[in-house]
């Protein structure tokens, strides 16, 4: 494409099928302890 | 839903519901803003004083293609999925153990009130700690990874119990098919070689509390006699960080309205040699002099911009650092269930007081309204558990309109409660900051992608 550079394609919908295993880290056990942040966490099943 | 913004010379378009992220030129940026409301002809007419008609048409076709590929203007299709997901039986997978309600510092802004949480000074006994770990194992279903954070007050003031609890947890891992991930949050005052060695062997992550530049740290984090803590703790933190080069650690600070120029504090962490860091807005009742106010927001947002620019600059110079909130993985981040289901407080996550009481999280400790049970009787207030269980972005009207909901999961329930008396509300100043952090994090991806290509 000439006008658009895609940094990331759609990613969320596909995670509905196998998502939700819950093995990932609880958000407040990370560095913050005061603000809920999940976007920067990693998926345990993709490791 | 689309979120489009300009940052550091980049025109960024986020397709909120699919997770797709695009960097576009000026004409496309303007076309996208009109795309849903106007026809192609109307868009050309509206923009042709600024761009050539052929350019507008080209941009329009590209946008149309991406829409057909479900990478722009996608709908939110997750509400029913999430309702079903939240209705599932939950298990407990993480605990914040308040190993010591006591502290050797007297930080100005401490929500734990010098470690005492509106209550009395107390240390957790080994017996209570073991009961808590037993409860976690028994209530974690088939989850393998169990997280236990040693928190306080200052957990090193009860270090022998920490060590014994780690030993106890490890002794039960095999028979129960569990894997404990222990973490430690410390102010560093009592750190020594023995503690560092143990932490490096057993702790999956260590959070070191430091507020940045000497004058800021010592203003915020003095000893009870008023003397600053910087000089004592920084060399210890540097040593621990060096030893944990290949392991997880975070240097973590708090900024308040008394020192809003926090990008300088993050730079200071990097100058001290730390690689992984975070600085968090203070959580405080609005009447406190250090509490953040609405009028501070422009300055705070500017600081995040400055920090993002510095982050990129140092990365390009080969001196990059990891700032917790800019560390977004666009490709392999969490699944949509995780992103929308809230932080898990009160359901997957519990805080345990030194005497064994359960609260939804560390921020609620001491507020009797939220006392949920204890290590001896288990959860006795299932009504509180149920309320927290259904707390997710679809339960929060403000989140429905917000592009950042897939990154913050609806924000902090305790903050919402403190400001509005309702866990399903949102702490507006916190939301403004969160949105800015997400915008910066994505802009950084765009800038670094450019840099790598050239």
C-alpha cells in the first residue's frame, strides 16, 4: 500500500478460540501495583 | 471503532476492536476521519482543496480494502463471549501476602500509612502464611502457575518467614502439580548479600522501590527520623540489578504533584544503570497536597511525551531501557479474554493480611467493608467475590467509549472505588494517563519500526 503502513494486523479476534486459559501473570503482580495494565503482558501459551 | 492521533510526527490509526495498528499519511488520516459518515464523492469534495483528487481516491481505496479485511472499522464482537467467560467458575491464582504491616521508612504518600494499613503493626506468622499457601493450592483448580508476592509494609522486616514460606511452597509443588512464582517488593533498606542470593535463586521478579533523583526520593521516602533513604538503598539496588541481569526486576517509583517532572526521574534510573523501570502516579485522597489534580494533566501528558522521545533516543544510541508502560507487545500480547476481563482482584487475586484476613487486593486492605474471609474459614463473603467477578470493561460505561480498554482491562477497581465509591466506575485522571501511555507506546513502535527499516 502506498498510503498506509500496517504495524500490526488484526490479532484479537483469533484469540477467542483458544484464549482465556488464565496461566498468564495477574496484572498487579507485575511492576505497577497501582494501575491495571494488561496490554504489555505476555501470553503464557505462546511462550 | 477507530482511534486516530498524531504523535511525534506520526499519524497513527488504531482499529480498536481488531487490534490492528496503522501508520498513515496526511491524506489517509483525513479520509479515515470522514470514511464512516460520508460517501467517496463527498470525501473528495470535502478534501480536494487540500489534496489532489487522485490522491484522495487512492487513499480511499486503501482504507476500503483494510475495512474489507477487518483491519479498520471493525465492530466489538466480544460482549457475549466475555459475559460467558466471566460467568465461568473462577479459581484463585495469585496472592499478595502482607508479610509485614510495618515499615522502616515513612514515605509521604504511603497508602499503607507507614505500613500499618489503618490498623496495627503486625508481622505474618509462619502458620498464617502456610495456611494462605494451602488455600491458594486448594482453590487454584487446574492452574499450574501460582503467583505469590511478598509485600508489606516492608517484607524484609519479616524475612525469616519469607524464606520459610518459599521453602514450604516449593515442598508442595510436586505433589500438587503447581509451580510457584514468588516475587518480592522491597524498599531496599535491609537488603544484604544473603537476601540477594536467596532472591536470585527463588524470586521470579523483584520490585525495588525508588523515586528517582536523590532530592525527589529523599523528599518522598525518608526514614522515620526524616533522613533520606537514597544514599543507603541505591548501591544495594544497583548490585541486585547487576546480579539479576538475566532475570526479571523492576525499579519502581511513584510520582506526585509535588514533583511532576517524572521523566527526569526515569532518566535518572537509566543513568544509574537500571534497565527495567516503572514510575507510577500516586494513588491518594484528593485532599492530600501531593494528590494529582485535574489541572496537572497537561503537564503529566507532556512528561510522557518527553519520556517517549528519550526512550526512542536511547534505544537508537544502543542504550535502551525498558519502561513498564511502554512495553506493549502488539503481535503476541494477551488474548482478548485477558484484555477485557479486569484485573482479577477479589476473584483470581487476593491480598492476605498478617493475621490471615482476605481482601480483594492490597489497595483495599484495612477497609472492613471489603473483608472477604480468612485463611481459616475461606471466603465467607461470596457477595463481594461475585461483585468483583462481574467487574470487567462491559460493566463500566466509561470503558465502552474508550479505545484503551484492550490495554488496561477497565483499570484499577480500587482507584474507581476511592474516587467514586463504585468499583465499576473509572478514575478519570488515571484513565487520561493510561490513554497517553498507550498512545506513546504505539508511537514508539512506529518510530522504531521506521528506524529498523532505514
